[in-house]
C-alpha cells in the first residue's frame, strides 16, 4: 500500500454567510496526482489554501503524513514548509532576480545557507530549462517561464506534495503547453501533486484520480476515464457537456 501524504475528513469552510467547502473527504497518496475539476467558485482554490493553512477551516480534520495539522491555533509554518503551493498568479518579486526569487523561501523559512541555496536553486533552474535566466528580472521572462520559476521555488525544499492552483489559467494559450509538459515530467519523476485545473486533456493524461467539485462538495471521483468519459452523476455530465459545447463564433 502506498502511504497517504494528505488526508482530509469533513473539511468545511465559510466566509461569512457563504459556505465554500461543505464536508470534503479526500486522500492523496505518495507519488499520486489528483486533479480537482469544476466550475469557477466550486471551492477548488479554497481547498488548496485550507490544506496549506493559509485559511483556517471551520470544521473537519487535515492530516499530513499522519499528523493532524488543522488544530485551531497551530503554528502553520511547519506545515507550509512541507508543502509547495503554486498560484495561478506567479507571485514573483519583480525587484529580485530570478535566482533570488527561487531561493528566498529556502533561505528565510528553512534557514538554508545562502551559498547552498544558490547552488541548489541554479540546479533547479537548469532542471526546468531556465539555467541561463537566473540573473534576469521576472519581467524579462515569458509568462510560461515565470510560472516555471514559481514551480522551481516550490520544489526548492523537496515538498511532500505540490499544490497547484490553476497554474495555466493566467497564461496565453501558446504558453500553456510548456507548463503542462513540466508537470508531466514531475509526475513521471514521482512527485505527489494535487492539481486544480480546467485543462481536461491534462487531467486525463496525468492524473491518477479526478474529483469533480460543485458548490463545495466532491460530487464524483474516479479515474480520468471514469469521470471524463463515463460520469455517473448528472451534475458531472452537465459540467462536461458545457465544456464540450460548441463556442459561439
């Protein structure tokens, strides 16, 4: 049996009177990729932020490597150090060079010596095809390259899992492919990933499991073939039918 990296039981979250997550149960095992699909506002991004403890849940339990991390008042920093969260907006510091962006978290949060961090950061940039861009500022890079820098930053600390929040949605269509290819490579290398995505082809190709979210609930889950080719729930069927409907000229 593959060990569970993340386990969620009955997780709920509200903002004022609006309930965004309504009892989420989810398990992510080592070396597994799980894709979260669903319309905007279905709760995908909020779920990732709750797992990373950027948002405090209202009820339920979150476990990381068997340790409960959702206890009220718990220090979130140790959990965030063990996870890598990549946002759709790259969140790079424009006044810092690419390599400095990559190593900042490792140096400041993990207390990695600067010299060691720079060596590893350069190796990470080379791994992601950006070995010659470390001295550039982010605005000299394409959107796809900036997103790869953000992913390199998340990988710097060998996270137990990558949490990827619609990482292609801010990119021009011609740049989406290079980021998806990187994620395919990470999956092939055994990276554990929880991916909120609207790219159904990518979910089909890379994910081991697909979860369809609607109104803060996981309505249906299964293999990509089960969910994308033969969904059983009418809500999942309607969502996929809308995606495949011809767009007006």
